[in-house]
C-alpha cells in the first residue's frame, strides 16, 4: 500500500488535500502520472495545507452564494446548440465543458467543468445534469440540446 496526497478530487477516493492509502500500482500507474496525486512525504503537511487553501479559494465562498447559484441554475433552462445530423443525432456527444460554457454564456454564473455530472447525450432533446457547487449543495440544470444552424 502506498500513501499519496490527492491534488484533485477523485470519485470514490477523496478530495484535494486528503491523504489516502491506495495500492502501489494504482498510485504509480494512474494517480501520479495523471497529476491527481503526489507521493506522501513527512514534509507533506505544508503541501496539504496549500492544496486545501487553493481548493477553498476555488469553492464558492459561502453557503448563501451556493444556494443563490443553485436557485438561478434550477429556475432556468440552459440552451446548448450542437452540430446534429438528420434525425436529431449529434456528431459526437455533449461534454461537461460544453455545459459549463453554456451556463456561463447564459449569464447564470461560473461552474467548474469537473463538478458537472451528466448522462450520455447523443441526440437532441431535454436532459438534466447535476452540478456540485459545494460539498453539501448540488444543483440540477435542465439542458435543452438543440441543433446548431
């Protein structure tokens, strides 16, 4: 088992700044090369504090801000224009970065693309995506996927 310090949020493992124990191969072959973690050292306490401070700066500052953003996201439908062929099938699929860009283009606020969870979207229609605003605040965004002209 290897101890690592997470530098990014990893689903099912932890958030940035957490010290976790994982199997050696998982740390050596996936977490460290992708930049999701660094090896744990005794001097790593300073690094953990820096990571947590950076994460706090990226989060919404207060619970009230998160609740206000959640209310604005859930009250409006976000239109997302993508290239589509005959029958409404998309060329490719909608990604979380597309959703984050559409939310900011609609003037609803800034959303981190890594915090967006959405179903596989391969055709035109209406879908729901989940956005994690804080640890305890999730918003449901209604997406209207339309064909681009």
